[in-house]
């Protein structure tokens, strides 16, 4: 694969687009529970917990079905097109959310969002394929920081706006930001041309992986699903937790809590390459998964809004490490011609965690309370940590003379 494309320019443009995309998503999506409550007529607390879980699950199930297909198409026809597809499709789905009238219609738009979603997977595939191998960890850290910064500022701005304008109008504003992010990708990113065998060889390359690689990829994929189970449950049930503790200021406080979490994500995503050099991918990701368990459980056990904030800070700090570390483990383990395919498989597990996690957590919360549901979600992250320690391994070490993504066979250390 040619490295003629300027990877730094690509990275900068994709960071801007990723920031804009997740700013728009987090501008509106953390308030789904409040939207169901205030605009769509779901008043009963147990029903609200269940509908919130169903709405989040719809997005995840659709992503699980569509992402592997998008990954294969990306490896064959181009990864840039997949980034454009994900952001433009998201803009359409978010705009439709602003006109729904029933909980069922909201679930339908969340399904549509899931079919087109996958911004972070699509951008990661393009970055990994166009970045020199020894620069991938840092590049993914910056990409994760852009994601986290969008998630930090978006809820704060969205929560503040929701105090003054209807939530429906907030959805329309989010769609406009997504449209702008689409323009950035179209205008400022490029992708290397690949030969016909490279474009057609993704499935064969995955099937040809040795047993150790298949085991390592499988462990990370399963862990990714379980970690997303805990993460999406914490994020999705946050508004309900605050609604129970301080219903009078739920919109604003939800935005503040998500902003605090996002700020911690920015800090750890930007700096995670330093502890990565000392501990390696497997130990760093496994430890961060334990931290995510502590944050989710702490959120469930919080006696007041003041305790919610540090719990969400822990969740955000863990996510800032896990997002680039898991993408790096998968992308560096995958053969060059199948990076989007392998990341797509990981995104399927991510999506199933996004679907099953909030659904199960919502059902548990409806029966036993939000606190118990969140603690149960944290246990999923703990199981993911065990998988990473038991089955994961370090990506190959890159010789100084050959640090390009498409380099030849590389020596490996670690289990």
C-alpha cells in the first residue's frame, strides 16, 4: 500500500470531523430519556427505564447487523466512503428524531441511526491504514481525544440549550453539525490507491490468520462487547440516575456530568501513549476495564448528585484509554488488506454490547432499581478485563527500519 497520502493532514481532518460528529451525537443523544419523559409522554419511572433501554438497544442491534457489511465494503471499495456514509446517514437519522411523536417512532429512528452509524470505526480504519505503524498509537489517541472532546462539549451545550429551547430543536441543530462534519471529510481527506488483490483479499486474509492471531482478536472482540455493555449502560442510565436524585435540574446536571466524563476522556486519550509504553496494550486496557467497573458501580451506588460526578469522571477516564487501546490492538493485529473488516468485527461486538447492555440494564433497573442495574453493568467490564488478561496479546514490535503500516512480517513479544 502506498504511503503517499499525507497521514498528518488526514488525521487532522478526521479529528475535526470526529469532533463534529460526536459533538452532534452527544448534543442530543444523552437526553433520550428526558425526551421520552417530557415530549413523548412516558411518565412512569419503570416504563421510562425500559423504554430508555429499548431505544439504546435498537441502535446497537442495527449496528451489529450492518457494521460487518460496511467493514467489508470499506476494505473493497474505500474506507473514506465509509466515513462519509456514517456521518451523512447519522445526520438524516438525528433530524428525523426531532419529528417523532411516539416512543415507537423514536426506536425506529434509533434503528436507522444504527444502520448508518460507526463513525469511530470508520475513521479508525482509515487512520490505521494510512498512518505509519509506529505512529498508530499516538494517532488513535488524538482521534480518541477528538471524540471525547465532542462528547464533552456537546452535552454541556445541549443541556444548556435544552433549558431554553425545546429538545426537538436541539435534534435539528445536531443534524446540522453532522452535515458540516460530512463536508470536512469530503473536502480534506484522501485515501491511498490499492491494488485489485488488496481490495479483494479481506476475507481470505482473515481466514488465513494463524491460531494465535485468531485467539488474540477473539479475546479483544469479546472484551470490546462487554466493555461497551458497561459503558453504554452508564451513559444511558445517567439521566435516569440524576432524574431520581434531582428532578428539578436533570437537563443541566446531566450535561455537566457527561461533560466532566468527557473531559477526563480527553485527558487520558491524549496521554495514554505514555503509560502504554510502560505497560503495553494488554495490561493497560485490562486495568482500564477494572476502572470502568468501579465507575459504573460507583454511579449505581451514588447517594447524591455530588457523588455522581466523580463516578462519571472515572467512567470517562477509563473510556479514554479503552477506545484507542482496543482499536489499536485489533488494527495492528489485522493484516493490511483486512483492517476495516477486523475493526468491523470488533464494532459488531461493540454494537451488541450497546444493544444488549442497556436493554438488560434497563430491565434490571425496572425490576430492582437503577442502582442495581448499573452495578450489574459494571460486572460486564470486569469480565472483559479477565478476557483481555487471559486471551489478549501485545501487537507486534515495529523495527525502526520498517515502521510503515504495510511492512513485512514483524517480530512479536508478549503472550
